[in-house]
C-alpha cells in the first residue's frame, strides 16, 4: 500500500533541502538559510509521516496504537512555526524585531507540539485509526482536546502565513510573486482542511456521521495545500539557482556570431585553452575576452563615417536607439574585419601609434553580435573600406571610435 500524494512532496522537499545544505555549511549562522532548510525538512517530515503506510509502521514499531498521530501533529506544528519564521526572515527588517518574532513563533508552536503529546498520553485511544482518528475519538477526553488544539494551531498558522504572504505579494514581482501566490492559495486549502475536519468532529458531537468530510475531503485538501506551499517556497529558490547558469549560457550563445567573426584576428599564442568541463561562466568570460582582444586589433580599421551612415539608416528604418547603435557597430566591425583581411602586411596597424578615442563609451557586445545576422547588404562594404592605408602609406584615421579598448561591458 502506497500514498504517493504524500510521499512525492516529501521527496521534493528533501531534495530542495539538500540543494541548500552546501550553502548552510558555508554560512551556518545565516538565519534565512537555516529557516529554509528547517522548513523544508519539517514539511517533508510531516508529509513522510503522514502517509498511511508510515502511520501504520510507526504504530507497529512503537507498539502504541495511534502514537503516529501526535507525532505527525507535532511535525506539522514544527512546519508551521518554521514556515512563519522563514517568511519573517525572507521579508527582512530590523534584526531585533526578526529575533523576537522568531522566538515567539518557535516558542508558541514548540509548546503546542509538546502539548499534543501530553494530551495523547492523558487520553485513551486503544483502537488504531489511520484515517479517521479525529472523528472516531471526537468525544474521547483529551484526545478530543488534542484534535481541537491541533486544528486551531494549524489554522492560526495558515492565517498568519496567508496574511504575511498577501501583504508581501503586492511589493514583489517575478518568480517571488508567483511563489507567494502559490503559498497564498495553499493556505486557503489548509484552512479548508481544518474547517472540514472541524465540521466532521462537530457532527460527531451532535450524534451525526459526517466522517467523509474528514477522510475524503479534508485529507486531499491538506495534501494539496501543503504541496502548494512547499512548491511556493521551492520555486524562487530553484529559479535563483538556475538563473545564473542560464544567463551565462544565453550570453555565451548570443556572443557566438561576433566571436566567430573575430576568430583568428589575434595571435594564436594569446588564445587560452579552456578545460573540457569548464563552467559556463568561465566560458562566457573567455569568449568576451577574446572579443575584446579582437576589437583591439580592429581598432585602427574602424570607420566612423560608415558607422554614422549605418546608424542613420537603422534609425530611419524604425529601430530604437540601442538597436540602431548595435546595427551600426556590427556594420563597422564587419567592414573593419574585411579591411584588416585585405591588409595582410598589417600596414595600417604598423603606422598607427595610438588607439582611436572612444567618445561614445562601451557598447553592448551581445546586441552587436545579434545584429550581425540582420545587417543589410549596404552595411557590409567591400574589403578595402574601413580605414586602409592611403597613397602615402599612412592611415586615414577617423577622430574617434565607439568600440575601442574592448568596446563592451566586462562583468
């Protein structure tokens, strides 16, 4: 017998906690990291213990019928308390305020968890009930109070987390907003679970059997609500973890056309061989460095008049200022590459004593690289355009170049 609805979220939570463990080991005193790992582990523990096969296993191992119930309740209280602490630390604020709120939340839910065990020990629940303990013992002294205390504390935690997430939801965007929205929805499912269970327990008080609300409605609501909450916490962490490599890969790929255009312009001795398993960030930096070196080599061949014409043409064609500048830079670099290759003796470089000035500042290498594929034919002149040597052997140099000394942002 399996209970995948509880076991799968438990596995996801454990994997997410393990992904944060290296950071916690490096910064063991970081309150946010501690809160994240504690919440993921306690929530995963509640899911793991809440599965019906595990409930039966705990009861069988301990030899105490229904002992799994207060254990699951206590784990849920720990999950509720650490969830509130995580939201408090996530939002930030004065350290003294955060510490007070953390102590208050952990102290309150720690006390409730201990009370669960105390009430269970005082009560009498000899018959094992894996799915309907709350309603079956609804009129049993102390077990009844244990159930009501659990429902009240769990509902209070859901409402507190709902309030915190709802207020914060208006202030954020992106994946954090999506994560908070999932948590807000999850808290309503959690409240729905408590209401259904409470109605079923109340029906037992009144002598009516509405146990289906507890066994067939409340349990799926708890499973769905807790899954949404844990997904809401994991989503921003996952996006944060993947965003850096994705930016590196995207930047590396988009710089490809410009890197291929400039390939071979610098001496082979300056090329750094990358290890086979180099990370994407290092590869992106190496590609940017190669582009910078190529642009430095091309600097004497840059033709500002050609760039100005390409810029005017792009603006006339409806491109915005940044896109037009990228197209103009791409046209000038393409022309400079042709001019350099038409000058095998490097006469222009030999007669150039200084780099051209850079009145326009750094350009966006990624935009320039992407613009290469959209160059009109007029922007790619013949091989001799772009500042070749004049009749006297000297270079006809423009007064400045927008892509000089590297021409792009270094991270």
